[in-house]
């Protein structure tokens, strides 16, 4: 591409409304422009990257035996009513009416459409497994679109859906897709992790997320220091501390703690470590037959964090998790929330594994402004129900028994699910099995946030000068920067020859041929745009027989013999 | 692709709700499935064709210097209010509200979005001309979606928009795009014509449509038998008959024509040719200052058809054209519409060129149940205002003076416009010109109906057995049909070897490897799917050293030496 015929559209200023670095750099590098909240136009440079990501995804899906289809963006309400999601889905589902007042929605996902299609097209187990994907514009009416294309309302997604008659078959396809996803992110050149994940509202059992590691990520991921174990913190198991609980050594003592409400305050007041105390959180239990929800206490070590997802999955606890109102706690338990504790508490308790391992601990006395020190399970309170209800922390032992956990932040760019029969059952999608009997199919679903990958790659790969593209998805692989192209025949000829040769060979080259462009601006633009390789060609160099090469991550540029530059740059383009 | 891992989804029955052949064949060949009225899922076979069309369009747009972008499908009402189209556009524009009740629409076209983008990004004449395109899902809420993807509500379109400071520059880009469009349709392998067209509601001056010739087309196209002249019939000029008008030879005579209302009835009753008569149509004139619309008579030869577009463009005639109510005609002109004529008519007349050339003609006498014969211009009525207000007909002289016109039906698959400043003025999209002065830009816009091309190609290329794809857009270029693949090692090995070799070389091959498929069904499927080349490989042939080749248009299959088949088929794949 010649810059003189291309909308480079770089900007010097950092746009004030862009918070994360990828959003800032995508605007500054001329990749995207905002049309309205959460709606972006992909400019030529941005689209080049997006299409390369798409193509890698497409190739790996095809290789995994997944068949490409294209379903409508606009979907009739009818099938969403059949699945039950028309009622369940919140306002993120953009609903609309056509000219005949028939209800439709803009597809945020396509389980209903594909299940409806397949129930009509596939009738026998012999046609299974079958796996279909599309790369398509999706719409979710986010309440607060943010971070540019990272959380936009309109975005490009690859969504795939597989159909099976047995769990074994689903597991096999699921494993193939897991492998294909790894190939996609490997080829793009990202530092990522597949992690165990919660299945959330989409339903199903087994699930993995694929996270690009970056400090700006919205998720916490736990990794083993010594194995391949990785899980979203919301799912990672906190295993019980090793060994027996120490025997009681201290006497139980009631202490006056006037005005100390939080566990941190109490421990500071008493001169103790939070890790030697327990805190008590009161939540609502599952409703009984009359719709009454009893109170349940969750007991955690003072320094630990409740994992709401783990808690709400436990029998007897309301899901989604709901904290008890303070007034009800005061009325039923006789004290404020800052003075609660397990000793003498008259409601069911769930004790976290780590809290249950403490001896001689501090806790609330169920009496305002009083706490106990030297409390012990068994002797002072019964530790009947012990569960894992906390978030793992850095330094915790890995649940697979190998090494300790580290916590890093990640950006979710892929998610695969074993859906089971949630949609196929609702839409009655069945086939005849080997015995000639109608069987509801089992499904998997598999998503990749194609446009989000572009932003995530930048979050992971940038410096003060701008973006640093992995070569596989760079908008251009090489920038050719001439000095004085309009005055020097030698410079122009050398640039044109290189440009023609490399372009004909299929490389993406940006020739900075604007006659009035200043060198400093061109150099800054190539770095801002993240082009992996750059050659600067000027008269002074050509006179001594050299051109200047700089890789985007190099600190300094190198002189290359002008006669060898084709071979030199071809090696760079092919090897990196 | 192996059929055993592919959703072939062919159907024997012709779907009852599909009227045109392309719709029927796309359903039967497993290319599309209907989700809801005007909403289709592209199945694997259909999408393969669609993507090939897209890629040809993309390559030719890039070659023409057009830059690819991707604009949002969902557009804010704001910019449509700025252009005035929020009010003007009818119910085909699907309007919706987001969760915050802000008004949006689904983009049927993107003039507003691109003009808004470019007014912010381009500030100097030095950055022009600039030309941007996208290949994108569009939505138009057709009142009566029909003919499958030919007139769907959601469809794939290539739309491009160019920006200029001068008409010369616009003309140059327009010409380049005209050439690029021809390349697209040439490469796809369609019999098409670029034709002069009306600019319609989109505005602007010069315009060409690109039509695929097919009997099922919705447009009539006029072509010269001896030149490249071609125009939509609604635009094609009907030139005046050659020579002088013959001198009057007959006397004017009033004849009684009881109950004869239409021109056909009258001529039959009088034993005359319709071509020797004139008919008078009464329409409303332009409103005067008080809003009154006078009556205007349009006089045409009895056998000619009024061209409403031509008439409504004339000064003094209301646009859109509106016929006068019969009651008003009776009241003001004193007779019914079946007895009107130019002699003694007291309202302004517009006389078609052909009608004005008649001598001794028959016409209404402006008195119920009476007509004149032997009427003559000049002697009996004044032929003051002579214009072209009729549709051209087959056999008319071509307006460029070369040959005569033929009329064929066409399917519009492309349309290019010189928009002028309609949108750039409304959105105040200006740049600094060479003199440093603000200038409103001039625009062109260029559309290709990508998904419609798929249907149009079928309308033009099919037979009783199914689709006949042009090779450039065939879902598969070659079908490999084994006989008894599960029983014969020789057959399986030959098929696998050919399949692996050709697939590795980048050809799209469908290997019909389903173990239980019957030969007749496989052969019918490959014909229905329109695969250009087919090899049938069976033991009987292999024993005598042959395989069977059949091109999709061939009447009979040919035996090819099994040892030469690779070379034979490669030549077919590369040359056709």
C-alpha cells in the first residue's frame, strides 16, 4: 500500500475519553473511529488487522472439521420464546419490531437459530457429530459500553455449535476445539492461557475460557507455578490447609472492642493478624415451602475473600447469592454485623476450609462491641459444615497438588462450553439413534471474540511509542520510509523496486511515499502503527551503500548493505 | 471436502413457496434455508459461493484503489436527521431504540456514516480523491420480501463512496469504478450489461446499472443491435421517427363508436391499426401559487406505452406523476376517458414524438361514443409541444443512431451514481481547496448486491438437472464420485490420491465418500449443486483402465485413461 493513496489517519493526541491503552492506541493509530456509544467504524488499518485475525480463526476452524455457515443478524422472537430466553435475557438483548409489528431481536448469540436449523436438517445419528461456525457481526446492548472495541455493542464474533448423541462424542469435539483454539492464539502470537471456567447463565457443565494475559484484564486467573493448572479465580479450588488443625492453646476470652466494626479494625485494635481471625457473613438460605428464606452464616478467615459463585452453588443457599438485610440480622441475631461470630450462633453455618483449620482465633461475640479471642472449633463452636467458599490467593497451594498459585489478570477472548441438552431439549432437536429411537441431541458451543482479540493483542504488546504487532496480524509487515522521495531518484528507485518486489511476493508493505511527509512524523507513525519491520532509505546511506533497518522491538537501528537488503528483509519477514 | 463430514442438505422436492428458479434451486441444492420472511441462513454450500463472489469483488475494489473499511450496521438517528433522510425514508428503514430509548436504524446504506467519518478525517484537497468500500450485512424492511436472497430483508452488499473536489475528478473515479465493475462481472463469468439508469431517490446525476440478463429479471433493458448502447427502458430515449410527417390525405370524419372505450376496442371496431391512432391520457400539472393543479393531456400513439419517469421530469407536470380523477375529467372536459382526443381539447398538451409524426390518424372526439378518423396535426389540432414520453420498444431505432433496439430482461446486481453534493452539503463535509478555501466535497457511490449475484448467476445458468456454476464461483470445482468406496480398495485409493493431490494444490473438491450413498443420488446431487466437473471412479472402469469424466454442460460422459486423469482434470480446472 502506498501511504499517498491510503487513509493513515494517525493522531498525536491521546483522546480524553479513552481509558485503556488499547483503546487509546487504536484511535491514535487510525484503526477505529467512534460513531456512537459502543459503535465503531473499522478504518483501513484496523480492518486489515481484524481480517487477519478472522482468517486465522477461519483456517483453524476449517482444519478442526467445523463447517462455516452464516446466520441472520436479525432473529424472530418466536425461537427465543421456544428456548425461554426471550423472557430470561435482560436488556442486553436489543428487541425491535419490523414494519408489520412482528417482534425480532439483534442476535447476541445464535443457539436458537442453529438448533432450529439442525433439528430440520439432521435426522440420524449417522450425520453426527456435526459442528458449524460463523464469523459475524453481533450486537449486545451493553449498559455501559467501554474500552473501545473491547466491550462494544456491535462486534465481530466467531461462534460455533456442535451436535452429538453421546457425552463421549461431545467431549471429543470439545477437546478438538480446545486444541484448535490453542492453535489460533499460538498463530496470532499471544501470551494466553486456557483456564477452567464457570458456565454462567449460558448453561451446561464443563467450560474453559481462553485469556490473554494483560494487566488491564477484567478477570483474575490463578495459575500453578509448577503445572499447567489454570482457572478463573471465580472457579479455582482453595484446598484445605495441610496437616491437622492445631490443638487449642489459649483460653476463650471476651474482650471489649468499642466501635470496631470491620475485621481489619478489630485485629488492629487487638494487635493481631487478620489471618488469625474469622469473619461471619450472613446470607439468605434457599426458600422453604412457604417461601421463607432462613439466615445462613458463611465463616471465612479474616484475610480471605468470599467467592460468591462457590457459595451460591451450595445446597441450602439462595442463588444468586443475597446478603441478609442488616435490620433482619439485628432482629434475629441480636447484634450488628460487625460483632457476629460462630460461638453460640443459632443459625446454620458454612465454614470455609481455611477458617475451619484455625486454632485460638478471634471472632465476634454476637454482642455489640464485644469479640472473643482464643476461640477454638470443637471446644467453643461446632465446625459441622466445612466447604470451599473463598477466592484463592497468590501463594495458595495449587489444587492439583503441584506448586503454588499465582494470580494474573486476563482478557477473555474465547470461551468453550459443553452445553448439554439445554437448547436441544427446549427446541426438541432430536435424531434417531442406532436403535432407531428418537434422542435429544447434546450440544457444545464455542466462541471467540474476534474484534476483542485485536484490542487484547495491543494490551499485551505496546510501548511508549505505540503498538507492537505480532507479525501474523500486523496491518503491514514492513514500512518503507524514504528520505526526500520527491527529490532523489536513487531513493525513489530503491524504494519502488523493493516495494514492487515484496508486494508481488505477497507481503504487506506500507510505502511512505507522501511527497511532503516529514521524516520524524513518518518514523513516529510506523512505530505508533506497530509495523514489525522498518527500512529507512536515504541518499546519505545509499552513498555509503547502506539502508537503515529497525525491528519494532529493537532499541537501535542497524545499517544493512543496500545490495543485500532484499535477502535481509525477506529473512526477517519469513522468520519472525 | 469430504461429503461424509459435510452438510450436503440437498432436497428432491421443489419447495412450494419458491417462485423463481434460483430460489428453488438454492433451497434444493442446500445453499440457503429460510429463518423468517426475507431472512436466510447461508448453509455451507451457499456460503462457499457467497465468499467467492465477495473475494472477487474485494480484489477488484482493491485494484481500483478503493480502501476497505467496516462501518456499523446499527446507525444513530442523529446523522440521518442531518441528511434529512430520517423523515424521507419510508418504512423500509428499520428503526429501533436502544435500552436508553435512543433512536437508531439498521443501515440500508451508509452515505451518512461515511460522510460523517470523512468530514472529520479529511481536511485538504491533497488527500483527495479518496474512495472507501465495505462488504457488509445490510437490512431493508421490504414490504414483500420475495425470490429468496434476490429480494431479502437482510443481505450482503458491497457499498463504496468516493470523495472529490471537482466534477472531473469524480468522473475519473466513476469511470474507474465502471471498469472495475465490468472486471468483477467478467471474472464471475456472467452475461451482463452496464446500462444507463435513472438516479431515482438516491439523488445525483449520472448513473449506470449493471444487469445480469435473465428472463426472470424485474427490469427491461434496451440494447442496440449494432452498438454498445444499453439503457434501462425507463431511461432509454425514443427518438423521433425519421423523415417528414406525411401530408394529410384523408378528410376528418366523426364516427359513432358506441361502447368502445379502449384504443384497442376502437381500432378493432373501425378495422384499423392501433399504430394509426393516438390515445390521450390526462394527468395533473404542477401546482400553481394557489396550489391548483391544471389538467395536462399526454398524447401517445395508440400502440405505445407511457413512460411515467420521462413524463414526470417535464416542466409543468406534477412529480410523481398523477392521473386525473375521472370525475374531474368528465366535469372539465365534458366526456369520459375513452373518448378524449387532441382536436378541440382546451388544456395544455404534450405530444409524444411518434404520435406527432402521424397523419390521417384516429382519435377521440371529446364526445362520448364518438371518434374522429382522418385527423391531422396542423390542419385539425396544433402539435405545439412535442416530447419523448413513451417507453422504447423492440425494433425502435437506437438513440445513438446505430442499429435498432432489442429489449431483454435484466436483474440489477450493481449500480453506480454520481451523487454530487447531496450528502456532503447536508452534512457540511468540506475540505480546503488549492486556494485554501473551504469547498463542499463532491461524492460518488457504488453498490454491488453481493448475495443477489449468487441468485442472478443461477437464473442465468441452470438446466432441468439443477444449477450450472461458472467455475469462478462454484462451491466445488470438481466432484469425485466413487462407486462402492467401502468395498473396493482400488476405487478408494484412486479417489483418495486424487482428492489429496488436488486439495493440496488448492482446488475445491467434493469427495462423495459417504459409504451408503447410492450412485444415482450422488450423480443427481453433483448436477443439482452445479459442480462444473465430475469424475466417476468405479471398479469396472479401473479394470479396463478408465475413469468417467463429465463436464456439467456436457450431454454425455467421456472415458479418460485412469493414468492420465490427473493431467486431464488439471487442464479442465485451469482452463475453464
